[in-house]
C-alpha cells in the first residue's frame, strides 16, 4: 500500500481524499471496500519515514483546510525502485494493476514494459515449476501443489497478456489512465 500511495503522489502533490479517489477509480468495483482511514495512516507512516512531506492548504469557502502531500527525493527514489521490482506471484493483483495505473498517470514508466518484465518473471517461475512437476521422484502430494502453481502461473500469464493488450490500445489511442 505504501508504494502505491507514493506512486500516486508522483503525478502531483495532493491530499488524502484525492489519493483515495484515484485509487478507487483505478480499482473500479474492487476499490469500494477501500478504507479511507488506511490512506491517512499510510500517509502518516510515509511522512515519519521521510518519504513524503505535507503542508496545510487553504480550503474552499465551503470546505475545510486540507493537508497536501508531496514526495521527497527519498520518496521519488523509492517509487523508482518499486516500479522496477519484479516479484510474482502476489496474492492480490490489485497492487500490480495500481502500479501500471500510477506509472502511466505520472509518466514514470511504460506500463507495457512493466507488464513485459513481469511476464518474463512469470515465465521463469512457470518453467521451474514445470520442471519440478515432471520430476518422477516428487511425492504425489507435493506434485499436486506443483500442479496448482503451474495452473496459477498460466492464469497469471493470461492476465498479463490482457494487461498488455489494454495498455497497448491505450498507447495507440492516446488514452491515459488517471489523466
């Protein structure tokens, strides 16, 4: 969650409510369950870690003042490291989805290139799992787990292919997420 919040701030400094709104929009129906307090707790932790700064901004006549958050240089560095991190599988694909949305919105990285890097990692893990599953000395119970891993990785590959198609179409049509 911290890396997602940092990446969402890379586009421009903003307040917690707007960050929550961007994340909910990016997640669609899955974002409805997002707890508003979680964003503010995360922002507080990021500020304590020196990854964001904040200042009070005057509100509109009908709204209270708000705290606007911005990345520090250390926060920008962490976003860059997160975007290049290749780790799979994650139990929740929404983090990778938000990585793509944030990267495109702030023009931090090419989402298609991020998908390609993840695909290479999934293919490597799939190859390793398939080799292990073919080993006749593997206990049948352990082989069942390996079969599950292979099936999960194949499904992840299909989803990554769908991501690539969508982001390629976005590039072709000029549509930008989070714009």
